């Protein structure tokens, strides 16, 4: 078991939830959002992915829809970046 898997198992146990999603899926979404939209959007988007799955949206469908949104995202060079917390 990798350190990541051990951590996810520990946190899920502490929170009383089932680790129903492979960490690789969540990490892939985070990477794609960070590179395709904004770094700060990555953790927020993975949280929203979890909320979607929790509400009954199949993980594959939610990931597919997020990837479609990333593909259609038009970066606004004039937008102010949300700073990452220290």
C-alpha cells in the first residue's frame, strides 16, 4: 500500500466514510484543473467532484463533465488570480 493509500484509508476511517473513489481519479482531475484553469481551482473542484458523487452522480460522468468544462474554459488574462493560502 502506498503512503497516499494509507493516508486516504486513515482519513476515511476517521471521518467514517467509505473510500469509494481511487485517489488517482481525484489527482487526475486536480492536475487537469490546475493546468487548464487555475491552481487554486483544483482543490475546490475536487471537493465539488466529491459532492457530485455523494449526491449520486456517477464518478465517470462527473469527471467527463469537468473535463468538458476544462476544454471549453477560456482563460481571462485580465482576471485577478486567487492567491493560494500560505
